[in-house]
């Protein structure tokens, strides 16, 4: 039996946050959902108003002996614009703000150190605004949001291209 932990990341549209982590050794599952708000059992229709306090996020089940949390952090940062406090790329609103939700004290420490390292790297002129927050209740999104990139490859590709995410990643992280 493998050792399993959870990691939760908000990086804008959750459709775009699944594929980078999917199908890697030690990753046992990725669920798209909502976290950080007060409303119980929110729906996508409620979330997209930006009034529930939730963020779109992915929750990853992983084996830290095969894929350590630090590797997840190293993979997370280059998926986002950590300087945008109003959302991510074309997706605007509080529900699209970035955050690392930690599940353990070790995750908090590693996340804070990774943020500090990014700030000190000088990679970005604007301040890093990605928050590091304690994990809270995670609500699984509706089924049609799960594995969106596999179920709807054409729409997923268009979302990536038109949102500005891929251009930003290419210009700032490659």
C-alpha cells in the first residue's frame, strides 16, 4: 500500500491545471473542484459569480515517496502568473485567483520557501501575490469538468490558446 497525501492548488481555470500533473509517476488522482469559500456544496453556476469566496482548484492525490511535494510546487508555479491578483489570464474574478492550500505543516513550510525563492529570483518585476492558505473543505466540481482536457481536447486546446496562458508561460517560464 502506497503512502498518499493531498495537495491543493488554485491556478485559475481548473481545466488548465489538470494536464500538467496528470499521468505522472506517483500521482494517483486529480479532481477539479472548489475550495476556500463559506457556501456548502457550491455549484459551478454559483462559483462563477465570484460571490461565494471559493476558488477553482485541483486536488491531487500523490505518493510523496515517488513524487515529493516539492516537485508538485516546482510544477505548479510555471502554470500560473503569480503576480495577477485579479484572476488568471482571460479568466477574471476572485474565483480564479491563485493559491497554494497546504494540508500539513511541512507543506506550508515548503510552499512558503518556494514562494520566497521565486520572489528572490527576480523573475518577475511585480510582487508575487499567490497566497498560501490552510486547506479547507474541497468540493468536487460537476462531472463534465473532470478530465476536461481528455473529454474535450479541441475546446481545451482553444481555451489554452485564447486565454493567454500558453503565451504567458512561454514568455515567462520557458
